């Protein structure tokens, strides 16, 4: 990707999100673009930041930590951990990220709670839901979300903000909306059951289903290739 290409693609991604919000008759500030920067060099993240992007999603911990160190001079940058999270990586995530989208076990939530430095704001948490019930996907099953959320919401130093999902691929807009609508309903059920929790986040929607996700209430949409170009097949060992 050339130096001029990234600002252009970032503008196009923002325009696509804004068009989807208009189609859904939602305010333009009601959903945030999360730039998925995994496998991309720190220089590209810096360029996106210079073009006004502030929220970045990373999947691979060691790679993310190295980029964070290189970009420590950037103000107001917000790091989201969106990849699978193992117990032996929770401390580094708790210490270096503002958001975690991939919590699907109480054990992981407890470790993040215990390991979040006290001088930092509470760590924002989304529960990852296996909304399409796929054997190949991580996430808590839909019928177990209420029980897990009820326990996570009581933990100190973390803040349960909502739900995340990566539905199975679907061909049409109508088919895409079905699992996303189910996730939206799950969040509504949680809001009713846990009125004191700040449950305001639906992390859903990627390049193939952004419009469907926005129609179903997505508040964080995750775009990677559309902003940064094709991902490298090589990355730093984890």
C-alpha cells in the first residue's frame, strides 16, 4: 500500500460506515470504526492515527505489545484486544489494553479483573458469543450468556460493556441480519437483567456484513483489509 492509499481507504471505510448509519436512520456518531491492524506495521498505524483514527484492534499479543511500545508517543490511542485469549496472556492484556472483546470464560474474566493495574481505568469487556453455534468458533453459547454476564458484572477493575460475535458467513443482507439480530436481542435481555451494568456495546460487523450489523445496532465495527490492505501471512511469533 502506498503512502497515499491508506488515508484514501480509511476515508472510504468511514464513508461506508456513515452510509450504513444513514440507511439505518441512526446518528452518525452511534457507531465507531475499529481499525483491525493485526499483522500491519506500526508505521501504518501511525499513519492512520495521523489521519484521525484512534481505535485499533489487535489479535496477537506479542506483536501488539511491540507496536504499542513503538507508538507510545501517540496520544489518545485506544487499543482493543480482539483475538483468542489464553490464561497465560491475561496479565499483559490487562496491563496494556483498554478493551477486550474475546472473553468467553469466567476464569479469563477473573484473571483480567485481578491483574488490571489499580491506577488504570476499569478494563472494558465484551463477551464473545458463538452466535451461530459453530464448532470452529470460540465464544460462549447464547443460552449461557446470561449466567456468565451476571458473574462477570460483579468483578472489580473491569467493566462489562456488551457482546461481540463473528457470525457464520451468509450470502444475502437478510440472512446476515438473522444472527446479528439474535445478538442484539441478547444484549437487550442483559440490559433488562443487569440494569446497573453499563451495557451499551455491540461489537459486530466486518467487511462482508457491515451494513447488516449497523442495521441491527452495531456500535463497534471491525474493518482491517478495507483500511490497511491484504494481511501479511507472516507475523511476529507469539
